């Protein structure tokens, strides 16, 4: 038992060399991958692909040669994205399906249908999310419950559906989009949102731990984006260290392609800010939320 534990600790330490702070230069890194067309013949499934980061990641993965399985509720946006991607990259295959991730059963149906369409799913990006949480104790339980359900329970259902496919294939890459707000408990409108994203990060880490324990060749990556301007924060005042969606999605796709187990994106300044957030007094953490 003790021997097993020591060997497990050694193996984990080797495999989880801290990739969160690896200094990838996204544009340069992606240029190299684009040349190699690393995605050719492979398929990425992305939820929440109708806007913002999901849409941006779909464009970048298409450029890398990946086939795309995209879903969200707004079908007209998905139809438009499909047309745009096929025009720019006629050699790839793009399929879309309407999916409301609050319908847990539908998640399994849609993921399985994509798996049947493409025959193999190489990567699933659990990205659909909402950012509408409100201060606790102010009568906004329904809004907070919905945020917690979409960002955590629906994400759990997406992880379950993805891992079922990956286990059957004996391969795959599960990617969850958490948030820098998962690093510490945050005040006001960020409380439930941050807690849901912390739950998601722990869920992904647990699945990663399970893959180590059972020796299955399935990768699990947790991405912690900082502030990236999209529809989720349209009405927010200027946010600390904010970047535009193009810069943000480049950093995300580079981190995902690198196979990092955990990555704060863009890595500068967020990998440093993340460490600070974990150790600073709560009153100071409040200042960057
Ligand atoms: N932008 C940031 O600063 C930031 C930072 C950290 C983490 N994140 C995370 O990144 C992810 C993407 O966010 P974003 O910034 O790209 O925001 P966004 O532009 O608002 O995109 C959110 C996506 O999620 C989908 N979605 C929301 N509710 C859904 C539902 N019930 N069923 C299916 N799809 C649903 C939306 O599609 P439909 O409305 O068409 O269904 C949309 O495609 C989220 O998980 C968010 O929490 C964002």
C-alpha cells in the first residue's frame, strides 16, 4: 500500500510539472502549429460557440485544420459561423447543433450525435457559461442558482458526456474553461460566479487525478482566463488587465494545444496575479475583482 502511494506521488509529480507558468508566446506558437496543420483529421467539440471565446476558439482551431462540432442556443449565429469557417477553410468539416446546456439530457444526446457524425472526438471544450451572479443576501437567489447550475451542474453533465465518449475511444482531451475568479472567494456580483468556476476547476482536477490513478490516456486541461472583453462583460466598466477577444482566444488555444494541465491566460500577468490572489489578504484580493 505504502509502495503504491510513493510510486503514485512520484508519478504525479513528474506528470504535473507546473505548466501554468510556462511562457508560451501565443502568436508565435500558433503560427508554427498552423504551418503543421496539427488539427488535420481531428475533431474539436465546443459548447457555447455562438459568441465570445467559444466562437473565437472555433476560428483558431479551424485555422489549425481541426473539424468542428459546435453548439449553443442561438442557431443563426452557429449557422453563420459554420458558413464563415467553411468558406475560409473548405477542407475541414463543421457541424452544429442547437443545445441548451440547462437541459442535461440533451447534452448527452447532442454529444453522442456529434460522436456518431465524426466517428471520433479528439477534444471537448466545456465553455458555455453565464456571468450573471449577484450579491448574496439581496434577494437574487434565482439568478445565483441559475449561474451555479449552468456553470457547474451543466458543466458536470458536459464532462460526464465527454468522458463517456473518451473512455469508449480510450483517448481524448477534456478542456474546461474556469476563470481567474476561481482563485479566491470574491465579493459582490462575483461570489457565486467565482464559486461555480472554482467548483469546475476542482471537478476537472478530480477527473485528471482519476486518469492518473487508472492510467487512462485521456488529458484534462483547466483554463483560467483573466478578463477578456466579450458579451459576458459588455456592460462592465474597464476591467483590470483586460484584453480583447482575439488576444484572449489566442492565449487560450495556445495553452490548450500545449497540453497544459492548468493555465492562467493570458499567462502574463495572470499566472503571477493568480499566485498573488492565492496568498494576499482578502481585502487586497477585493481590489482586482
Ligand atoms: N470573458 C471573460 O472575461 C471570461 C473570463 C473567465 C472565464 N470566462 C468563461 O468563458 C466562457 C465563455 O464566455 P465568453 O466570455 O465567451 O462569454 P459569451 O460571449 O457570453 O459566451 C457565452 C457562451 O455560452 C453560451 N451559453 C450560455 N448559456 C447557455 C445555455 N444555457 N446553453 C447553451 N449555451 C449557453 C452562449 O451561447 P447561447 O447564448 O447562444 O446559448 C455563448 O456562446 C464562459 O464559461 C465564461 O464564464 C470568460
